[in-house]
C-alpha cells in the first residue's frame, strides 16, 4: 500500500465529488472522462480500497472514500497554503485586533494559530473589550481590526456569519428551576445581556442578576458551579455546561450578526491578510 499519492489524483477525487460525477469533473479539470476514470482507479490502487460504488447512474462515496476525501482536502489545502506563502515575499508587521472576550476565547484560537504558522513574521496585539467599546477604539485609531457583534447603532462593517444565542446551565447543579431565575451576565451595554433580559421580560419570567463579569471565564465559572444561568453563542458552548431552553421554561433567543471592521488607515499587508484569514475561516 502506497500513501505517497500524486496530488493530481487527489484533485480528481475532490472534483468528482464536488461536481457530481466524472463527466462534470472532466470538464472542470480539462480532462477526458476516461482520464478521470483512470485517475480514480489509480488512486484506489494506491490506497488499496474502493472509493466509490455505483447506485444506478450515480457514483457514491463508500465509507472509506469519505475518509479519503477528508484527508485529500486537508492535504491539498496545506499544499495550496504552502505554495501561496512561498510564492510571495514574507508578510511582516503588527496588527492590533480587537474582539470581545467570548470570541477571543472560543472562536479565534485555532484561527490565530493557523495564521501564525502561515505568517510567522506578523505580530498580533489582541485587545478584548465589549463590542461598542471596540468600535470607539477603532474610531480613535487604537486598533486596526475589530471582530464584534453588530449593535443596533452600528453601520457598515463586513458580515462574517450569524451566531445563535442560547441559554447555558451547569451539568449537575441546575439553576433553571429557581425563581427568580439567577443570571450570570456581562456588564450593561452588552447585546447578549440586553437580548436575554428582553426575552425574559416578554415571557414573564422573573429574573435576578447574581453574577456580573466582564470576563467570559467568570460567567462560565458561575454557570458550572450551579450559581446561575447565562447566555452565549451556540458555537462557543463547551462540554462543561449544557444548553437549556423551552423545556426548562426559558424563552427562545434571537441570533446576532458577527461582523468585521477595519480602520480606514489600516492598509498594511499584515492587516489585510489577517482580515481575510478571519473572514475565510469563520464564515459558514
């Protein structure tokens, strides 16, 4: 069994899956259909496994084929990143990035890690504050990029994706049954807090803020201890807590918009590279 596979064969595999068959893949790759079929047979020979099975006139991935496809995408993505980096002069400089504590802790670590490996000469200075405060910082030229939650008063910016808000409670010590509902919240002015309290008011549920923290770590500590319930973006829910909702008598919450701002005078290659990297990695 050989695993030193020609990248051309991997690209053929991906094209067949993404374009729905060998005929469309052949057009995309500027190959004949017989060449595409030959590539697939050769790849199956290298990997000593069957990648596709025919269901009627359609080619469907086998379970092994799905695994191979995942690795193929990863291998070619790294190859493309390597080529892109080596084909251009190194990007150097410092980027001042502002984002709320929640996103810094749970959305950005893997993104910044990958960016650091791709652009090792770029230094990132991270500032964690509430979204509306960061927009003021951006306006004063104190940061270059702001990844924030859109507020009703905010205009402009570039949409990255929507984040669904959810309630979280402790695993063993559940605070949802208590009345008034004990809450752990970020300081006043935070949109998550405003939306959560508005939803509770509309539902008629009594509540009381028993913990206020500017740090997401403080909120999670209160929730995990069973002291309170809190609200976070669903993508940031960890295994240390559980999502709760209608079954526990809590109202549904809206989604919020995650957006990127760049200061008008922040035009360096380092800034543009980080802005593009965050947008591509977080967009769903």
